[in-house]
């Protein structure tokens, strides 16, 4: 049964005094947990000692009256026919060794449970307040830079070493699941994914060996170079004429919401559930939703819900569009079919220049949201962007736009930007880690999945679980981002329209 625990970076920081207070509290909890664990070990040893003593005395009638004494020629009988051993058993008082063994075992188990709960509480306190976030981010940055330099200088050995780790992951999966599961190969390379992607980006752009040190946009520069070629091939294969039309579902899929959790649930209904065939609303691929909220002053606020890549031949949300969206060039990002489709749908839905807009997207949908936030600030007031599993660390989103990013540690897709997200008050990142323990109290939030095998964590259910765990921690930054999102779309819900995009033809209309 998979569970997800979360760590939080970015968002509002606590004061030095507050962080020190939480740090001391966490260390105290860990210290008490260690003491309880030591006591549990002592009681466990006592249980073993008493049990051993009990085994040694099994032959003794005094210690075990139910035992049959062994016959011996040296044991005489008294006048009543009783043996001397039996007489001794009646005249001695023995300890209740079985009860002692049981008590020692119970105390050891109780102390281990209490120690585990204290460690869990300390872990949650540390994660809730990001006590080691700076150190972890610094270590991650160093590893990324070292892997990038190695991949840039020795690409073939880096590829071979990555293959070794991947094979190790496959073997681990075979041992634990009894079959081949390629997702374990991805998990085994998690620690190196950002560095490898940065190395590939610097190889594509032929950046100087040491010129990439200290920079984070190698992947985006590489995407810009590749995008010139990939877009041409895509246009020949798919066409570049975009058609956008309004569609009507058989039931409401995206409704009124006032929270990021609610918006994620709607995003799941619109995207993931539909792709898996779990949705019966009649909506097809390449469909987004635009919700309208009327504020008290008469102005409108909008929430745009954007699913991820569907890979259909005539969909604007194909695979190649990801490359254009990841480009360091704003013009290339604007020309991506999925970005053009969302911009056109927004205009036709009634979103006017100067209106307040929030966007939420999964995977490619999140990259579209980030691209619009970066490139359409002169048209709309983009208040808040929520992404799930989207590599957007290097998108030039202004600080006035709040960004809430949710990523899974081993999903690969979120690491395709080759960098960690900015850790600033207006940009908060929730990173989820997967565990399969059944101890929910110590191991986060259960994932709403029916799979009984280790699967790719890029599915939106994992991001939902990660964000739910983050909200349970009571982090200050998460609370502020929730409040900002709520305020951004605060108003009377006016309804949601749905827009479908299709690609075809050879003429590409200019979009401004």
C-alpha cells in the first residue's frame, strides 16, 4: 500500500528564533525516542534471559509442577509414596516465569511503539518547518553540478554508470516483485536525474565545460536548439493549423472550488481519470476547462485547468510540444501548440486583457501554465500558478505571481528542467517521497491507486497525496499559498466552459 510523505521548500520563512525553537523541540523528541528505544532493547533482552532460564528449568518439578520427574534409582520414596522431588516441589515457591516473559515482551513492544511515535512526531516537525531544507537544497545542488560536469566531460561513462544504476533498480524490483518493472530503474537514478539532464543540455548547446557551473538553464537552452528542428518535423507530421471549439460534457467535471486541493481534484477528473477511461462525461483528449468567478467589485477572476500530455496525433498536447514549452526562448514557448490553444480558448471564453487569472496544470499542462505566467504578463494579471509534476524551475515567472509546485522525488518528469525550483516566498515546492509501509501515522498519506505494484509516480494521484500530506503538516508557507489561491478566485462562481483543441493542415495562423 503506497503512502507519500512530503518536504517543503520555499514559501515564507520562519525567523531564526522560531527555527531554533522548533529545532530544539525536534532534537528533544529524537532524544526521548532514543531513550525509549534503549529501554525497549533492555526489556527485550530481559525477555530473552527469562525465557532462557525458563527453558533450563523445564526438568525441575519445583519450577514446573506439571512436569513428570525423571525416574532415578537415587530418589527414594517416603511413607506416603511420594518422591523426594515431589515433596520438594510442594515445599518450594517458584516464579511465574511464563508471565514474566509475557510482561517483558509487552513492555518492549509498548516502548518500541512509543519511540516510533516520537520519531514520527519529530520527523513531521522537521518537515513541517523545513528545518533542514537549506542544507538538503545545498547538497542537492552540489550533486547536480557534479553529475552535470561528469556527464559533460565524460558522456559515455556517465551513460554507462547510469545504466548500471538502472539495472540495479531492475534487479531490486525483480527480487521484490517477482518480475520486471522498469519503474524501479527510474527510481534508482533519481539522485542523478537533474544533473544528467543539465549535462545533456550543455552537450546539445556545446557550452564550455566550466561555463555551465552556477547556471541552471542548460536544459532550456538545449530545448531551444532542439525545438527548431523538432517543431518543423512535428508540423510536417501533425500539421500546424489549430482549431479550438467549445464542447459540453454530459455532467459537471470542473466545478466551484476555493482551495488548491479542490482544484487538483478537478484537474484529476478532467485529465487523469479521462485518460484512464474512468470518466463518463463525454469529454475527449485535448480539452481544458475555464472557470469564471465574479468578484464583489464586478470584476472577473478566472481559473484555467489544463491536463497533461495525451500524445494523440491531432492533439495540441502531444509529445513534441513539451520541447517548445521548455525552450529558453519566449517566442518558441508562445508558438507551442498547447500554449496557443490555451491562449485562444481563454480569449474565446471571455478572458479580457487585464483580467485576473490563475492556472493549474499537470505535467505539460503545468508547463503551459508557467509559460503563460512568464510570457503573458503584459496581457493578463496572472495571480497564481499551481503545477503538478511539471519541470518549470527556469521559466521566468515574475515574483508577483505566486507559484505552488508539487513534485514527486522519483517521477523523472519534474527533473527534466535540470534544476530545483527557486526557494522564495512566492514560490513554494512540495516534494513527495514514496513509501510502502502500512503505518499511516508515521508515513504520510495513502495514495488513491488500485495498482498493487510499484508504478510511475507521475500520476496525479501521487501529487494529490503529497499536497495533502503537506497541508496536514501545518506549514506556514503552505497555509499562505492556500490563502492566496483562495483570494485569487474569491467570488461568485459563474460557471465553467470546456474547450477542445485539434491540429491539422499546413497553414499556421499567427497568434498575438
